[in-house]
C-alpha cells in the first residue's frame, strides 16, 4: 500500500513539474518582463535564498537593487512576485482583497493544524467568523482583561525576583516570554491556565506542541509547499490520516502528534466551557477567567446568534487553537526583541523606567487601561520595534483571477519600457514584503534602519502619510490590513505594555557576552551563535533596580 502511494505521489510530482516546464517555455507571461534575482536552480528557484534562516542580507540587497516590485523564480521555474509598492498593497489588501486571497498552501496548512478557524477559512465563511469575533476584541473587552494581564505578569516578575535575589543572574528570557505569552492568551482567551510561571513548573503538553509547529514546518517547507495543497484534497479525512500514519517520515509523524495534542486540548477546554455555561453564572465564576475570557464571550454570543450567523462546533474548536498559536509566538517574539533592544540601549531603558515610575506615582498603583496605553515613550518603543523588527517579515497572497495591479511608482521592465501597472495572471503567488515596506527609505527617510523610538514623538514624514499604506496599525504593515488583518493587534500591544511596565520598573536588563543572531524562520527568533543545539534562546543579565 505504501509503495503504491509513493509511486502515485512521484508520478504526480513528475507530471506537474513537466507541465510547469512546458508552460513556462512556450507560454510567455507579463511577469517575464519584471526584473528579479537570478535563480540558482530550476527546481527550487530563489526560494533557498529568500526563505532562509539568515536571509536578512539577501532581502536587503534584493530590495535595494530591484525596488518595490520584484520577480521571484519559485519552485520548478514558476514566476511569483515580491511586492511592497504602496498602491499595489492597497489593492491587494483593500480594494481587490477578495481577488488576492491567502494561498492554497496557507489555508490548507492552517486547516490541517488548527481546523476551521480564522486562519483556515476563506470567503463567506471567514467573513462570518470575523463578524462574530470582532466584538470580542473591542476596547471595552480589552479594559476587562487588564487585571488578568497584571496578575499573570506579577507571577513572571516574582519568578525573576526569586532568581536575582542574591545578585545579578543570567536569565534565558525567550523561554519566559513564550511561557508568559501562552498564559496570557490561555487565561484571557480560553479561560484556562497552562503555566503557573514558576521555575520548577512542568511544561504543559500544549505549550511544547505549539512551540514546535513552526520549526518542524520550516524544516520540510519545500515538500510542504509542493505536496500539501493537492494531497489535502485526496479522499476523506480518515484516508489522509491513514496515509500520515504509515509514512516513514519523522517530521510528518511529529507534526501529526502535535495536531493531536492541539485538538484534544481544545476539545477538553471547549467541553468544560459548554458545561459551565449550561450550569450558569456561578459555575462560570469558578472557572479561570470567570467567564470574561474570549471563548466564553464567543460561546454566549454564538448561542443567541441566528442559524445563518452562528458558528459550528468545528469552527469554534478551530478558533481556540488558532488564537493560541497566533497570539503566543508573535507576542513572545516581539517581547524578546524589545528586551534585547532595551538591554543594548541602556539610555532608552533608563528613560522608559523613569516614565513608568512617574506615572505609577501619580496613579498610586497599577495603571488602568487608558493610562497604560497612552504612556508616550512606552508606546513609541513598541511602535518602533514593531516597525523595524516585525515578528513576521512576509505575507503571501494568490490571485484567484486575472487582474491588473497598479503601482505608485512606475518600474522599468527588462525590455527597457516603463511599467505603470502589471497584469497578474490567475494563480500567481505574491509575497508581500512586510519588513521591506516598514523599512522603505523612500517613505521613512535615510535613517530607516536605525531603531529610534523618538521618531514617533514627532510628526511622521509627509512621504509616509501620503503613501496611504493599508496597514491597520500606525502606517505599518506589521499587522497587515483589510478583512484578514490581525484581529488581535490591540490585544498584543496591551500584553507587551503590561509585561514591559512591570519588568522594566523592577529590573535592569543588560547583554551577556554571548553573540546573538536573529533567524528569519517564519517568525523571527534569536539564537546564541556557536551554541549547540541551535534552538531559540536569548540570555540576558538581569538585576534588581535599586
């Protein structure tokens, strides 16, 4: 059975590759006239250079040389585009957002991993889910979450205090930020506690599983991109599970086990929520989150929604794993980068600490929501970090039909002619340069690569304002825009500000002697150069503030 399956799979790949080659040789495309980096291999194109742990310099040189519209040779010679032109982005994310949808690989990946949540659906189903979830992420609900955020972060602060009670200590902060981010979304999102945030706590299986998703998929990214979309449509779910079970591929089996843990944990929490809702307010009050968490609110709203607007059980389960994954890794990546930047810029850290202490003296205790989000220097630090170091550097879309994409600034084709708009054939993949847009010197000025929180305390450049970028947050593409913009971007900012407030008030962070490198693995993560195994980590020297 396994041999037959492998033979069929091999035949599919060979046939598909020959068709790609034939079509590319004999049917020319408008994309052929666009400049881009040369491919080193027909089979893999420039993907090994673009999607690489250490692709920072390649991206910098590529965007400097080819500009805001770049042709990328993809797998088996396919033409794709890398774009960060402002007008093109407006069409991709706003005006023509239902033409430029998520790629088949992205949708099927998220369906396999998380089920029918926001990240795994398209069209009317996605819009229905978004409509149900939008009120849950309102500012009114954010205000209710602040006490929970403080309670969790005080546990983190206590853990750090215990570690440095006898003097400065080296602390691996990446692991602590990941644990904290999981507990923040666990309690406020699902009404469930994953981690007591103590030194000797045993990691929850869900935590270990969620942290391993991105590294495993990155290891098998070429096979994942080639095989997942077609294979996910073969036969019923039970048959696909049977195939996965018999495949002698370690990464696939590890991913299978991760999906099982995510699903089983989601079912456990879901059933507990349903039972508490059925038993009434007293039962909810006894749960973590006391019925004020995102899922409890969503379940109550779903019970009163019409049949057409309500979400199915599978859709509700899908939101749970989606919320955890989307909130945990991105927030922990941003927090880790923030602490690293503050450690390496002691003057900024001192100025922030002064702002926090003065605000708390005036308030006489913990800052409420409105005071917290309006601290100018804290806000500037968060904005500048999310600009220069967005946790996710690229987003992908595919054209569901032939479409013309206009540009803000014309480009010169390989034939020497000026191009003001591009004909995009159906099924063309587009890679949106989130980092490239946030670092565009034509919009931000010549100091674009400097980390300068002060730039947010003065008027932003007219070129940036006039570009009308479609980003939902602060003229940035970090959280993208349109109907698939990050629904929890305010939630994420609030988490970061509470954590920074309590940690910077209490501790001084300094760099160790280790050399730190940041990897471009879907989500940016730090490693210690020369330390094996090469796993995400950031050791910093931590001491009490006197």
